[in-house]
């Protein structure tokens, strides 16, 4: 592990935010919103993990690097700490990030209000279900009449 190389990368590609104390990663980010970087044509590495490696030390296998500031692009080592996957999930719930935006929707894709849940726990729209049943019955009746 080359801690100096990691520190240099973090210092080059991050910008401190005065009031929050965060060091915002200014390099590329992945779809998840976390900063990412690469050394010598290797696979992408998460920038906050590189910061932890450079400023704090090794990350034991199976451990996550969590943010106390809850800012995905923050690479300030003072805002980073180790935890298990379970700790990461508990931290997410404690900070209110466990609510999936899709589950917060109140209307189906066609704009009707959801009317309940099916046996799998998915929300259903009575209007769309009724329309689907009617189309099915029409096709079935048409097929029977064609025979």
C-alpha cells in the first residue's frame, strides 16, 4: 500500500468545504454518487476508501468505510470510519436514507391512486387492474367467438 500516493490523489482531487468540514471529491463519480478513481489502469476504487487507506490505514476484509457526514462525495478522513455491512445498514436507517423513493410514490405510472397491496407486498392500482381484466376478457371472448 502506498499511503503517500493515496494522500496525493485525495489532496489533488478534493476541495474542502469551510462550514461542513467535508472534502468534496471533484473527480469522477459512479452511478451510486460515490467518488471513484483509478491507479495504473486498475479497476475503479471508491475515493472515500482510498482516503481511508491513505490517511488512516488498512481496511480489514469485509469491512465498509462509512461517512459520519452522510455525504457520498466526502473524502475527509475525519468523516470516515469502519463498520460492517450491518453497521452500514443501521447507519442508513438511523439517518433516514432507507426510504426508497419508489415506495414513497402514491400514484401508479398512469396517474391513478394506489389502492392496496398484493400478496407479494407490491402496491396495486384497482383502476389499472380492472382495465387489464377487461382487455383480457375481450381477447378471450374474441378467441372463443372465432372458433
